[in-house]
C-alpha cells in the first residue's frame, strides 16, 4: 500500500509540475492573442453579461485593437500572430466605421455586435457555448485577464484528459505525463490558449476521446456519459467539429469492429461505441438543421463570396473542390518546408506498429476529424495556422507516448471477457498462485 500511494503521489506531483511550468510560460503573453474572430465571441459574451449591444461592441473593439499592438513572442511557439500593421487608434476607427456601416445596412439584431453582414454573423450566433463559458471569467477578472484565464483552464483541462486517456488505455504513468506535456507543447496547447471557440471545442473533444477509450475498455456507463456529454457540449460550442468527430469515430470504429470480427476476436465493445457515435452524429446533424444553423452549403458560399459580400454562386461545388486542390497542394509544400508534423506523424505510425492499445483507433479518428474540418475550410489564409486542423495534432500527443512503455506481446486493446470455470466465472486476472492450484 505505501508503494501504491507513493506512485500516486509521484504522478500527481509530475502533473502539477507540468501545469505550473505551462502557466508560467503563458504569463509571458497575457494579451496579444486575439484574431479577427475574437471580437465576435467577446461581444457575444459581453451581451450575455448584460451589456447593451453597442457597449459590448465598443469593449470588444477596444480589446481586439489593444491586443493587435502586441507582437508575437518567441517564448510562445506555433503561433501565426503578426506584428501590428496599424495603430490602435486606426484599428478602433476602422472597426467603429464597420459597425456603423453594417448597422445602417440591416444588421440590427442578434447577440454579436454588427461587425459584418447578418448572414456572416449568424455563424457566430450558432456557437453560444464559448461566449457562455467566458461570462464568469470576464465578470470576475475583466476582459484581458478573463480571456487569459479561460484559455488556461481550457488548455489544462484538455491536457489532463489526454493524461487520463492514456492511463485508461493501460499506459504507464510516464507515458501519461508525456502525453500531457506533448498536448501543451504542440499547437494543441497554443490553440487552446487563444481566445476562440476552437480551444474549448478541442478540450471537449479530449473528453470524448477519453470516454471512447473507457467504452473500449468495457466501462460503459462512464464512457457513454463522457462521449454523449462531450459531444452535446461541443454541439453548442462548434457543432461542425462535433459532427465531424462523431462521424470519424463511428467510421473508424466500425471498420475496426469488422476487422476484429474477421479475426474472430472480441468486437462487441468496439461495435457498441461505433453505434453510439453514429447515433450521436445523426442527432447533431438533425439538431443543427432544426435550429437552421449554417450548414455545408453556407460554408462553401462564405468562402467563395468573401463572407457573403458577393452574390451566391448557383453551384458552388466545382469551384469549392478546385479550391481544395489549390489549398492542399500549398499545404503539402508547406509541410515539406517545415516538416514538424510529418515527422511526428511518422513517429506516430511507428508507435502504432509497435504498440497495441485501445487509444490507437480513437487517436486515428480524432486526426481524421481534424483533416475533415480543414477540408471543409480550404482557405489559403489559414495555410500557416493550426486551429482548423488542430485535431490532427491529437494523434501524436496520444500515440507517441506509447513508445515509452514496453510492448506487451499478444495483448489486446479489448479486455479479456470472463470465462467459465466449472460452475462459476473468472475475469482473466487470476493470480499465479491460483493458476498453479487449479493446474494441480
């Protein structure tokens, strides 16, 4: 018992040291992270806090323009922030003029300030979860520190879910801590800290990943609760990513169950998880449709009409798929010039070949969800960013740490089922002494 407690204490100390180190590093950039979309979410949150739409817009503009004056710090890697191209006064004037213009041209309702036309702002109106999450942080700590604290909570929560996922899959304590460290050090940590909905969506996605692994490890109640609850909350934060994650999990696990069945191995937990994710995929799609939230057609028109400022195309798909080819060609050239992700994916592939774990198919599904999300937004302006494709980086964070553990020959990612012995059962974890006794 003392050794078990000592091991638990060492794991907790290691986790806390990682948390403290990450928090200290983020203190070097409390502001300067805002993107053009930050003001939309912030104005929504301030409206939920009780501010008038005009005051919420004014405060969101002030934060966004102040943040734009802070250049990228070398101590925070992976960022795509640019140095300020205009003064704070010029920024405030430009955004105020935009608000006045769109107010005169019909954008007079909604929770977000009228920074653009009403059809474009409807995209952010359909993501109430993140602004609602921000409300208590802003109320207690103000705009700047509130957004920073919200990002810190989101980043640390996601990292802990990664640690718990690896431990639930049977990985060692050091592998779990390595996964937590990778999650915070890779773009997943940076995206989580940015004042955008992507970070909260990612953290909820890690909870779904944890629940999926628990389902594969035959812990149905906790696992199903995390999967269903995580996707339900993701639906309110960024429903398109929730839809893609649920669909990717359903597809990968369905293929996995078919393969296990051909090999005459236990496939019931995998098939059960695939069925749950497939049902949730249908629910997410139906919910977004019933709420009349923007769907795939709207996203394509948004890209091709510069945020609906030009007339809609009668058939956007030929041009959209042409844009896909342009984007992915440029993306591959970018990876060749900066091969960090390809190297990590190669290490991940090596880990998957050398280690068998319940986390492997789940990590593959998460990576696929990231690729699908980026494919839905083939915007060259996002070529140097990480937020749309961020789920891909979950793959190395979850799989590479498995290399720290010794391979277990013949191990199955699905726990052994109870087998009958005489008139009773045993669960496959019979002690050595008991086995010898039964043999005698």
